[in-house]
C-alpha cells in the first residue's frame, strides 16, 4: 500500500508549529517553542545547517513508525530541493534506531499534490487550534542522540 506523507508549517519557520501527516490519518505536531529550543541546541553544537533536515527526517520517521508494515511504501512530499538522498538516508537511520528496517526502495520523495489526503490532514491540523498529538522535544532528542 502506498502511504503519502506531507508537512504543513516548515521546520525552519520556528515561529509556527509544524505538522507532519500521512494519508492514513496519522499526524503529529511539533511546537514553535520546541523547535526554537532544538534550533538553539543545534547552534551550540555547531550544526545549524543540519537542523532542518534532521528534525524533518525524525518527524517523518515517527509517522512512518505508526503505520509500518513491510508491504507499505512511503512517498514523502518534496519539501527541500536537492536533499532527497540526505533526507531518505536520515529517515532510514532514525527508523533503524526505532527497530524498523524498511528497504530503501520503500521510501521515496516526490510531489504528492494538494489533493492528497496527507496534505489535507496536515493543513487542517496546522490551521486547527490545540495539539492533541504533540511530539515533545525529549522524544526527538532521544532518537537523534541514540
């Protein structure tokens, strides 16, 4: 089964929340405050350029974990031009840390379009107040630093 994944509210836009959603109805939100704190950590670690790619990849890996099955393939909407290989490798690396081992061919990046269920859900949850499925910075740090 092909599962699409989309983002609303870019990771690098630290004044607003980020929502990552899939076409099966799963989503997570990452608050602006937590993004700012994590960005500060990246700056202190002298890795500010990797902040966006690593945080985006870890959020996508968390969404994939919710629906993972060897029969599923995952198509992630293009968010960061010319970084597809880096992002896919990071996603696979974080999934391995979560004890999930998909084949590299099952994760791809391409445009999924505004009619995608993943896009609709991400945008809806981005515009909606409240954060029932908010991911905390400590969970992200645990995966990043594992």
